[in-house]
C-alpha cells in the first residue's frame, strides 16, 4: 500500500532529490572545514570556532551524518570526504569530558556509526563505542533513567529527546555482545512511555525524577511554551524514537506508542497545512512554525508505515508525504545564495524562531532518501 503512494508521488520525489543533490554537492565543498549549526547571511557558521557553541554542542554530528546519507544515496566521494573530515574534527569533543552529555547518539551514531557500517573504518567503530559507553554511564540504577544534562541541580532530569540517542545503545549491544546496553536503552524507553507520553499522545518535554525511586517530582515546559504544553519537536523526537526502539527490540508497546504520537501529530498538522507549529498548545498569535519538527516526524511516519499491516499504512505515509511537500513548498531555499537548505526551524518557543538549523536539513534529506527507496537506516 505505501509503495503505491510513493509511486504516485515519484516525479516529485525524483525532482526534489535531484535538487537536494545539486545544491548539497556545492555546499559540501564550501563548508568542508566547518561543523555548521545555522547560516549567517546565507553562509554556514562553524561550531569548531569558540565564538559559537563549541565542539561539544549537541548538533555537531548532523553535518557529518547528512553527508554520509548523501554519499550512501549517490556514491559521490565528495560527500564522504566531508563526512570523514567532520568526524575527525569531532575527536576534540572527547577531550572535553565535563561538557559531554546525553546527546552522544546525535553527535556520533549518525556519523561515526554510519561511517563504520558503510566503510568498515575501525576508528569510527571505536569512536561510536566510546559514545555508547558515555551514554550508558549516565544511567541511574535506582531510578531507571538516563540523566540528561550535567550539574547537581539537574541530576534527576530526563527529556523526550533522548529517545533518539538510545539507538546508539542498541547498536553497541549487538556490536560487542553486551546485553546491558540494550537493557539500559529499553529502560529509558519504558520510562519515557510512562512519564513523557500523555494518554492523548502529546508529550512532556522534561521530567525531574527522585534519584532513588525514579518517581516524577516535577515536569517542565522546556523548549515549549509552558508546563502542560506540547513542544512539537519533542513530540517528533518521541514519534521517531519509539518506532526506532520497536525496530531494534520488536517490543509491541513501542510501536503502539509511536502510533499514538503519530495520531496526535497528524490531527494537529492537518489544521496548519502539514507544517507543525512550534508548540501544539500555543496561543493563536504569534504564529510560530518549526520545519525541523516536520522532517523528524516525516521520518518516523515513513518507518511506521513500513511496520504496520497493509491497510494501516496509507494514513502514515500520506501524512509523511504531505509534510515533506509542505516543507519543500514553504521552507526550502534551493538557491546557491544560501548554504542552508531548510529554513523556518525554531530552537524553542521563546528563542531562535524561524532559523535555518542543520538538523532541519538532515531530517528532510533522510526522509527524502527513504522515499527515494534507500533502505539504509542510520539509527
């Protein structure tokens, strides 16, 4: 069923992917010595520079990961060269241990993990195993959760975002034959399902837990508008993260959770032209979108469509394609005047509104690779 939907949209898919390759084949050369987060006056910044976020910033794996996706899809060696260069620059992050955090999956798994799987690079394998060990070391044994940020005052904090980091643990468990990594990953997914997913399919961004029992003490709005709201990118992290956990573990509850979040997503974006608001429970004004939430959600929806019975597939694939078409029509800059591809990303409801952000490019490209028929799953 979902394949028929792809076939009906094939001319747009082929045209869009060709435009991605035409643009990014130039950008990969211009930004080869950078690790971009956003663009300034159309030019990529670089987080290797101290005036920006620094080498331990959580988004620093997306540039290398993006180039690996395009290398896998096209075979163009220039993408591989840029990806390998980014990976080598990221070695400096391992030297700043005190600034590392829960996002090692974002930082290395889609870059070093993919490098190892595509090329057999043993140094990439070691980098990814270091990243997995760092993530596993943040596990609280009594509370059954992986702590998010550093600092004593946030020792019990968890976030829905980390659902996208735990595939690194599933990989490590298989790679070295150590079930503890998978157990930690599943413990986090179970906690997120219990504490971060509401009955209606909306999500809580941040929970504070009792360190001994794991009981939720308090919840926070985080990057959403307020406590009790639903930050759209947080929902997207959960939507994609739960279907990924299902793919890696085959635990039915994770597929059911992904579907519940997907239904909440579809119900909301159906009223906004399939472009997500920054927070689904925000006031009508000002209108703030987040194109990055669109790309992440589309990736998850496509994977759900692949893992449900035939007559369930249409709803998820239809929403994914409509979402990506909306991003293409309303948010993409296909010119050479702008290094970024996807505009109108939003960091948080109260800051960084309608910016080009590197993970917006990454997930839009990953989703289009899926529609193009690439079966490689970087997570």
